[in-house]
């Protein structure tokens, strides 16, 4: 199985076995639901740069958490 993650680098291809990324980006509400955090905490983390997000077209556009990048970083991290 291969996953091409275009928001990170257009030429980057990651080969993984047994990992399924259901969506590369998560809304603030969905990320909050999955992690058990409040919506306001997730928004603050996005605003402060503590969570990777998709580039917003304007300041009023909603944040989307870059789930694919979080998974990539988790796979590459050393324990």
C-alpha cells in the first residue's frame, strides 16, 4: 500500500503496511471528538502552531488539522 501526501511535499511518497488514513485532514470538531479535547483547545493549538494545519485562504476560514502529517511524524518518531 502506498500513500501520496501532497500537502506535505509534492514529490514525497510513503510506503506503509497495515496503516489506513481515513482522511488526510480533520475538521476542528472531528479532531476534538477523536482526541477528547474541547473545540476551544483545538482551535487554540491550531492558532498557536501546536498542531499542523492546512493553509487557510483567509483569517476567517476554518482550521483543518493535518492528520496525515501527524501520522507521518508518529511513524518516524523514535521511542
